C-alpha cells in the first residue's frame, strides 16, 4: 500500500512547493491538492459535513488554483506523483484544461493523475454554467473530450455540452493514459459511473466500513468488463496502524493523510513523524 499527502492549499501557511518537496523527501508517494474556483456567498447547497450553508474550514474561500499549485510542486520535485483530491473539471473548458494537464504531465515527466468530483457546491457549478442535475453528464463529456485531445493527432468532439472540430493540440501527456480517480461516496450509482469513465476511487473524508464498498466496486468493475482491479485511495485521519492493516487487506492501494494548517516548520516536522510511524523510507 502506498502513502500520500493532501495539502488543503490556501494563501497562508506552507506553500505547495515546500509541502511537496518535504513529502517527497520523507518518502511519500503522491501529493494531492483540492479545488474550488470560488464560493458563492449565498448558497442553496449544503456542505456534506456540516449539513447546511456553513463551511468547516475557511480555506474553502482561499484555495489556490490546483494546477498552478502542482506546477510549482513539479518544479522542485523529481519523483512524487502529482494529483488532485479533488478537482472540478466541469467548471473548466476541456480544451484549455486538457492543455494545462498535458503540459504539467509533460514537464513533470509523466507524474500526473486526475482526481475528480461531481461537485457538492451546485451554486458554484451554476456560476460556471453547469445546469442543475447535469453534473455527471458534464464531467463525463469534459473527461472524454480531454482524452481525445490527449491521444489523437487531429482531435474533435461532438457532445451535448462540448463540441469542437478537428484540432491539433500538443504537448501530449507523457503517459499513454492519465489516471482518473473519482472522489465520491461509495454507492452503486457512483461506482457504476466510475467503472465506465474512471480508473479508481478516492473515498470521502467520512467514509467508513470500506470492505463491502470495495467488494461492490470490484463487482461492478468486472461487470463493466474492466480488467485487474481499480485503484482505491482512502483518505485517512490520524495514523492508525490497525486501520491501515485492515485497509491493505481490503484492497486499498493508497492511504492519504491531510497536512495540518500550520507553519512550514510544523508541517515538515509532522511529515517526518508520520513517515516514521508508517515505516516508509526517507528519501534524503
């Protein structure tokens, strides 16, 4: 089982570059950042954790652009994977987002994966022109359009929400297929979408009892004709050796720990302590 780190980025505290470098040196495998373009002041959408319009953390208002953040991280690291937990591709035009992600994969030497979500904040999505009840369709089309741009010499797409004629777009990603990971609740509906259009599952922060959910995901995965097993990235709280051992037996492929909202010095010390508890090799 691999180990990753997620930094809830903001305009305070440790920078993404410093955090990614510290995580790489401590031996972690992947560095994740989230995305919100903005938070509408007046919202009908309730936050999944609070159940109302209140937010559990003011960093929702202060989140850095994920691709700029990962670009700075790529420039100071050599090995660590670069990903999102999660990004919101439905809020971006797929032609420009495909260019951004392909450029990052090219410049980082093929280290990018794409964690995506449907988006709990439907008011935020509405500001980007995503119709109510169409989050899944828009996300699917944007992913399909980006994959066409990443793989075809003359790429075109004709969908309900995205249409463009045959076009040239380079660079292509270093990877033949950029892995797409769906961050969503572990339900049959979400897993069916995942098995059709993504490559792995990122659990929600409050997800529990993973064994039956991973079994359900694998069953649906096979029913959709997918080979091997999907990636399962579990968001962890505090270090819990027994929980990690259970996860590894259940088929979790990566456990991801959040960084504290503290100074750079405190975050680096936290990473060193956590790596020691996990028994992962320090990279220098």
